[in-house]
C-alpha cells in the first residue's frame, strides 16, 4: 500500500494543471471530478472546497474525509491519474444524499 501522503496532489500548482485542461470531467450532484493522466503510476487526489461556501471548518473537513475515504478504498482500481474533486455550494446540512453522490462519483468514473 502506498503511503497516503503520496496520494495527495500538492495544492495550488498541481490543481492549476488539472483544472485548466482536464482529460476527464464528471459531475454528479454537487461534486465535479476533474482528472488528468500522470506519469508516476499512482492515482492522486486533491479536494477543492471554498471557505465562502462552507464557513464551518468541521463541515469542510467532514466532506474532505468522506471524499478521501471513497478514493482510498478504490485506489487499486483507479488508473494513474491526478484527480481534483470540486465541491459546489449548497449541500444540505441534514441530507445524507451527498454520501451517495460521493460513492456514485467514483463508481461512474470506473464504469466509463
């Protein structure tokens, strides 16, 4: 198993390359998945959540943990790509549907 730190994309400089011209773009619910091929033979992830959209840190951290958990459970099945998951504003605090959307995001990507 690869160390989890190696599965993260370096913040700003890594995101710009992926977001400017992604090889894959997939949107489900409030989540957008961008992907770009890399040459390091492991999938990596970055997460973009605006502080303006989710003011409470514990909400942003919860979303990040859930997105990363779905990613880590599928690393062996994923191709060697850099992924950025962008979370749009407006997730309901009481709804748990977003958990299904996170699962669907990775399952839909793997099905393509």
